[in-house]
């Protein structure tokens, strides 16, 4: 256990991984690591869970990750799928519209609106079932020493008592004002794109249908956001106008006056919260220093217009968790962790750039500029990008742990995200992750186990790889094969001109092979990539 006073040194760790911060990013990382068998210790400065909502939605890729933790059955209670995301001008004409499928490329709704405290409660309940996961609430991180072979963290409670804990690795998931990031001296790149908004979280007294569920009102008189935030809840956000003070905006009377336009009054709704916040567009210049890593808002902040803030953080820890697992097991060298920031920072910067572009569409208060914007968008002349991962599995990786063949660039489809469909395996039909399992996957239109050399099969199964022979509906197959019920996997392999695909635990394709010989080279390259 952690000790008071001088504590134990970093060479006698209390945990394999110590996580600072227990919001949804820290929660997901802690469960991902603990379910792999590692001793995980979390230090959280707040004594009780935060009861006010922050994030209001997650995308299909995030739903896939959350479902892999065993909480997918809770989505119907805590979430509500969104039908569309519409950007309208002052006259109500649609400038941009993104249709959202109820079942997207990852097998889940493309966007699910959610009440964040309810999501955190579900994740807490899942974590409490893991005996190797401990959460210390009411302790604020105040000191951090990286000894080279381990890290020692000092935390202080509200009474001034100190606790010292040792771990092999520390991950800062402690938000925008991250102690971990600041303590190790990491600087941030800030794009300087920021506006003040009045956030109003509302609980409706009677059920009401909003379609589309998510709307941006690009009205120069008052740019406004209206989005779902889970069953029975909705959020409105109102931009602070030039010459308007924060104090004037941040009043309950102001909130009710602005909400009245949407038929939201004290008679039919409860104003759960109103507060003024400023969004930012920034990222940390380093995500790893020695045995200390950053994830989530500690590593990046983005405007809310793509709904990708929490999703990006969960993508961070999905990428990081399987690499930490291999390093802790001794199956990979520590340099593997350097691929984490290399792979994630490009995605984050792309998401931030998209959010900024969309923000520039919305945050216009000059009537003439808004009229010019409207004319351009209505004529189809604006390239604003799309928020989230609508209609596709996700952006590909362009660097990192990917198969490069004989060159230096990834060989397609290496780097692409593997979508998810339903399969039938051993008499059970359902989404691939739930029926076959998660982790490394070697997928083949021919039996990969037959194509592999025995030593390679031993290597892959030692890493927990799911070796899957995928067949078409109605085809004869050996016992243990999986049937491609939704016709997702076999057409993908055909399009890639590949018989085999090696897929990473974060669903990115490591590489493809057409023949047994190419598969042998692919697996050998993957093994050498882990041990660099």
C-alpha cells in the first residue's frame, strides 16, 4: 500500500500504473489496464464524483471502446442516439447537415448523447468489480519524481496529510489544468481561438422530441448551440456578444431570457446549471517524458463543435493501454511508447483544426460577414470538414507501428481503422468484439493458423491474439471459423487484395498480406517493431 511520511521508493512500486485523475479518461484507462491483470492505482483530488455534466456525447468508435469494457448494456439508459447535426442560419435554412446513422461503421450509433455523470457512474461500477484497481479519492497530486526505473508520486489530502505512492509508470489524466503536465514542464501550443459561452444544462419536465437532436444556430445576433445530453436532458449554449460582460451573461435571469426563445421556461424545465466557460484549441508539445505520460485534456483541448473532446481522450488511452500492457509484460521495449504521441498528435491536431474551422463558421456576430458566409455555404463553396467520424470508421494512421513493406510509408490498408460488423462464431451471433473478443486480431479469408509457421503462431497467441478464419454466409468452413454476417470483413479484404489482416487492439490495421509468405514477413516485422 501507499505509505505516509517518507514513503516507499520507486523501485518498490505500489502499482504497475498510477493514474492521476478519475474523470472518464482516467476511468477508461484504469479499467483497460486492470482487466489485463495490472495493478492500477488512481489518485483523484475530489472526494466525490463530479455531479455536473461536461461532455454531452460520444461517437461510434468511443461506444465500441466503452462496450469492450462491458458497459454497452447501459447505453439505452444513459444515452440517446442522435439523428442529425444541423447548422442553420438566422432564417433557419440549413447551411451544413450531417446525417447520423443509428448503426455506423463501428456497429454502434454514430453519435450518442449522454449525461456524463451517468456515464461516469457506470464506469465506476465496472471499476469496483476489479480487485486490482484501487481509487484514492480526496488526494491531490503535489509531487512527482521519475527515478528512471519507476516513479514516486506525492499526494496531499484536505487535512494536509501526505501520501507517497510508487509505480512503474504514471499517466496524467488530470484535465486542462493538469498538475502532471505542468510539473514535468511540458509546454503547450495554443492556437489562440477562444470565445466565452454561457452554458445552460436543462432538465425538461415533460418528454419532448427534438429533430434534429443537435443544432448550431449560426445567428449573428447570438450564435447558439442546442444539443441533446442524454434522456430527458438538453444543453443550450449562448455566445457572449461583443461589449457584453461575463457577469452580465452569467446570471440565471439571462439564461431564462435566452432559453425562452426555445420554449424553455421555469414552468416546464429545471435549469440544472448555468456557467460561462471559454473553450480553447491547444495541445501539449510532449506527451511522454521518461516514465510519465499524458492523455485526454491534459494533452489537448479543442473547441466543442465536433463533440470530439472526450472521444479523443478515450482514443488516447485505447492507443496507450495496449502498448503499456506489452511493455509491462516484457513483450515490447519501452520505445514502443514513443509511438503513442507520434500516432495520436496528428489525429488530435486534425480534430482541433476541424473544430476551429467549424467554430469560425458559427462564431460570427457581424451581419454582413454572416450573410457572406451563408451565401458561400448555401452555394456549396465552403470546405469546413465534418465533425466526428460520421459514415467512416475513423481517420487512418500515417506513422507509428505500421507495416511499411520495403519502404518507409505504410502500405495500404495499413493504418486504416477496421470497421465492425456482426459475425456468427461458435453458435453465437453478434458484434465481432463481443462474440470473438478484443485485442490483437489476425483475420483471414483463409485459415491464418494453417498459413503461419508454428513459432509465429506461438508468438501471436502468447500476445493474446484472436486468430480468426472468416467465411461467407452459407460457405463450408472448418470448426471455429467465423461467419461474416454483415459482409464487412471479406469485402474489405477483397478490396485490399489481401487474404490476411493483422489488426491492432485499437482497431487500426497493422498490415495486410496476400500469401502465406507475405504473412510470415508481416508477423516478423511486427515482432521486430515491438522489440525496437
